[in-house]
C-alpha cells in the first residue's frame, strides 16, 4: 500500500448509512490526518454527503455499488449472494492489500462470515473472536472481553487463543503493561465450572508465556470492577453477558428520564438544583463521557489475517468515528504481527497448540 493508513468502509451498513459513515470518517480523519478512505456504496448519495465536509473529498475514494447486506439477511445467504455488496467489497479491499483495515456497521453475522471467508484466520488461530472493551469503576481503565458471539461453542485451546488476542489488545491499545487475564466462570473457586473452563484454566496456568498475567476465574461482577483487564469466555456466554450489560445501561437511563418526568415537583426540584449542577458541570461532563456507549464503539473481529471492526448498527457519527479509531490504532501498531509473535512464544504455530509449559521445581 502506498499510504501509511488506508481504511476501507462499508458505506451502506448500519441503520443510518451512509450519513453516519461519512460523518464518522470526517471526525476520524481530524484525529488521524494521515488516513485515507475507500468507501463502497451508492455513489450519488455518498458524494453529496462528502461535499458537506471540507477537505474530505481529497482523502476519500468512492467505489459504487447498489448492493447492500440487509440486517435480516442470514450469514449464509449474504455469503452466497452478497459478492457485490458494499460490505463484501469493503472486506475484499483488505484481502487484496489495498486497505489496512475495514469498518462496517452492518449485519454482524454476515460480516463475520464474509471476513472469515475472505481474510482467513491467522496461522495458529483455530477460531476468530469478537472482542470489545468497556469502562470499569477505575478511572481511565478499560476491560477487554471476548468472545462476544463469533463462536457459540469452543474448547480450552480456543479460550487460550482468545486470552492471547485480548492480552495483546489490552497491552498495545489500552496501554496496560501487564494485563490481568481472567476466565469468566460461575465462581472464583477452582472446583466450580464445567470441564471446558477447567481445562482452559489448566492451559493458562501452565503456559510459559502470556501477554499478561493469568489470575484465574472471575465472576460477572468482576467485569467492570477494575480487578481484571481481559475477560475470556465462549461466544454464547459472552454475547448473553454483553446484551445484559447493554440492557442494564438502557434501563438505568430510562429510569432516570422517567423519574424527572414523573411529576411537576420533580421538574421544579431539578430547576432549584440547577445552580449546584452548573458548579459541578465539569464532573458531570466527565461522567457522561465515561458512560457514553459511543466512546466504546468498535468491536474487533480478532484472529483474522486482516483487521475487521464492527460498529454498532444504530450509532451516530461520533460512535462510528470511534470504531474507525479502533481500526486505525490496531493498524498503526501492527496488531496482527504482535499477535503472531505472542502465539509463537506460547507454542501455538500452524500445526496448532504445542504449549511451552512452565518449569516445575523438579525440572528447575
């Protein structure tokens, strides 16, 4: 690639495409001025939007396609019939080496199916994983969680690989020097959990080299506590957990709105408290940013030979820009090269797992 950072965009993926995609690209470009974009979709709609943002036309190439993957399309259908869709063509650009990464807010299942088919998995990775990062009670500290739905089932080796992927992301992107890696379980005691989780724990505990420190089992309440940096689980459990967290956040927001609108006394009380709120405004703004889901938008489909980022389908321009930021950061630090190095150090090569165990006292 001639440019240092080329980002491929699915211009028609998501609830509010292509408006959100173009706006997000502009906002991301202001943060990453070296970036250039290739956007796929309806050329007439996209070009009319680009003209609204000064300078964007010079760094964004538009490639026309009328086809798009619908939100209701099954992955198998999209894979067979979506060869000329904006999503597939955006992924193909990464597969051909024209772009460093791809970002889409489209159908998650279709995106994973297409990305896995086109980009293939990294040597030593059995299955890719969907990962995202979330806020914790500790200020400035994020937690990485994976898998969030790429694989309904798995085995201990898969979980070990996920730990490596999440550990590298936490260390390189979130800048946590020695990430604490935990396995999600129904309890922290060693005797709890099913055989797959117990087997994975044994692999983690005996691994001679990890991009972080394995701390054992963690519970759901630990995810946002700040006591762990990487939470590893299977895709079924991870997806259910993520949806519960998202639903809880929406519930809390809804309850606050209902409370303030419940009576005229509440509204009067709010007005009386307004001077105090204005004094505390900087702290309030900081809090809002910490819990703003747009700040954590951008799930990484890790373990593929090419970088693929999934944006939330209903996000706005700010959220999509943050998803592009995740893709840009991973491309700039050469994420996949670092993952390949860690897998090799751990003993996971093209032939699979040949784990290098820690030396026992009798061997030392």
